[in-house]
């Protein structure tokens, strides 16, 4: 078992390629509408597997966007609703994968340093190239998803993540 610098287990998932291929979209339901994210299941398989497992377990349901900075990003996924919590494991960053550009609508792992991400994620309101190579981008709102961008732009600090569903197709 490998660990990060804080001694946390670095969790690795063992989904088959066929199982991973079904994790194509995440639908994040908020009071402002739905944010539909295309997941990078081939490029960042362990990060997607971690997010999908938590979502399918209902981990995110009822949590909030605890950190929202206009002109930057909306962050959620903290079970303590403070930005300080997460599961009792972490995952390795996959920042050397393809599609690692933080642009408007990118879904990325939040962390407290390399290989410390667990459950917290953020979605960029604008391009954030200063984050490239530091945080794993594991999905994005597709350019044609105008309603998703509207729902994203309407997120305010404290807004509830009603539910996150994982979809094979839309």
C-alpha cells in the first residue's frame, strides 16, 4: 500500500475497462438546474473511479458548494461543509494525463498538495491555466451544454448539491 506525505492510503480502483467505459457523464443537480459533465474516464481513470464510486454511494447528496469565488471556481464535496473534510483515503494526482487544461467548465480535484485529493472537487468559472499540472482535470462541461453553463454560473456559496448521478449516455 502506498501512502501520501500525510500517511494517508493512496486508494487505487480496479474497475475493468468495460466498467470504466460506462462512466461517461456526471449530472450534478442543484437548485439552479443541472450541470452535466463529460467525464475523462480514459484519461484519468482512477480519479473518475473515485468520484463515480462516491457519487454512486450517495456521498455527495445533500452536501454544498462550501467555497465559491466569483471569477474563479465553485468547490464542493466536503462532508464537513468547511473545506477541511474528506474520506479516510486519498488518490494520486493524474496531472500528466491528456486534457489537463483548466478552462471554463473544467471539473478538477481539490487537494491540500500533491496526492492528497479525496472527495472535494471544483468547477472552473473561467480558464485557470495557473492550475494546470497541479490539479487533476477529470471532466468538463461540453461547449454545447449552454444550460449547464447557466446552472454553473448561478452557483453561490452554500448552495446544495442535491444529487450527483453517473450516466452512461445523455
